[in-house]
């Protein structure tokens, strides 16, 4: 079954995307950062308002679907030196079926189309499954980035990079 990418541009599409985010974020992040931080990040970092503002400032969001059903989402920004892959999440129901490889192949194409030589991303240090996927795809850990995000929470991430 083929993975399709639906570009998110309108408020209605953002609302549809948010329904998928509300399912995926707790399943991915509650074991890593706890329910309280997940709830905070859904209200702020991944809120429909924040997503709309990111799109307005140039981020590109896509709802990932299989047979018309949402199974994940991804987002990126074209920056001076690279493609910044800001989000890539798949529902646990479709993990291990090769869809993340499809998305990574696509990001490498996007980088080449924009004349960029790197794809970069951040990943929570506790997200060992994602880290394994990134390393398998040839990403290299370039260091640690800790960002306070409000209400005493912080994102403690690794920065990964792949030359394309």
C-alpha cells in the first residue's frame, strides 16, 4: 500500500492534522517525557494555532495517509544550509512497514531539488526507536541541544544530520 502526502494549507486541513497529532503524540511521547509535558506540548508546540503560524512563516506540513486514512504526519523547513525535518511521526499501527523509508527518500529528493546538501533534525534523547531508525538511514549524531519550552519543561534532544 502506497503512502500519500497531503499538503496542509487551510484551517480545515490543520484541524484534520491535529486529530492525528492528538493520537500519535501521546503514544510516542508519554513513555518518554510523561503525560503532563505531552499535554503541555499539545496545547502549545503542536497546537492548531502554532501549526498555522509555522505554515504562515514557511514550514510545510503533510498528513501521511494509507488508503485515504491518516497514519502520521511530517513537516519541514527549507533553511539556508539544509532541509530541517522538524517532524516525522507514524502511528504505531504502521511502523515497521517501510513508510518511514519512503518519507526519508522523499526528503532527500526535496533537499536535492532545493540545492541543499544536508537534512537535519532533532530527536528526543529518550526516543531510542527513532534514533535507531535515523542511524540506520545514515544520519549522524552531531551533538546535544537543550531548549526550555515553558512551564519548567525543556526539550533535551540530539541533533542529527545526513549529507545528501
